């Protein structure tokens, strides 16, 4: 959960919510230097929240929906227990 507790990583997940995006499309929305944006993308990729694929010179990122679904299920169970 620490992985997605960081605001820029949450923003990346929101950007990727509807479709794949290349780094060149993600960077402007983050307002971060390229090295920091790359770091956040790597953290999300290492935690299996996103995956990447190369198409020529561009790297495209997409959500790993199975991981996102697992987190949503876990959160739902947690908040259901509290009631």
C-alpha cells in the first residue's frame, strides 16, 4: 500500500485508468523532472501495478488490472470488517 500512497504514483494510475500512455504523455501531467517520473514508474512497475511495452523508440505503460482488482478487494474487505 505504501507504493500507491504517494501522490504522483496515484496520478500515474489515474492517467493510465482508461488506456495505455507513453512516457511523453505522462510526463507533462506530473510536473516532475524526467528522472523522478521514471523512478515513480519503476516503483509502480516493480510492484506490478503497471506494465510496460516498447514500440519503436517509445515506452508505453498500462495498468495491471489484476493487481488493481486485488487491492480494491483487499480495501473492500478491510472497510467491511470495520462496520
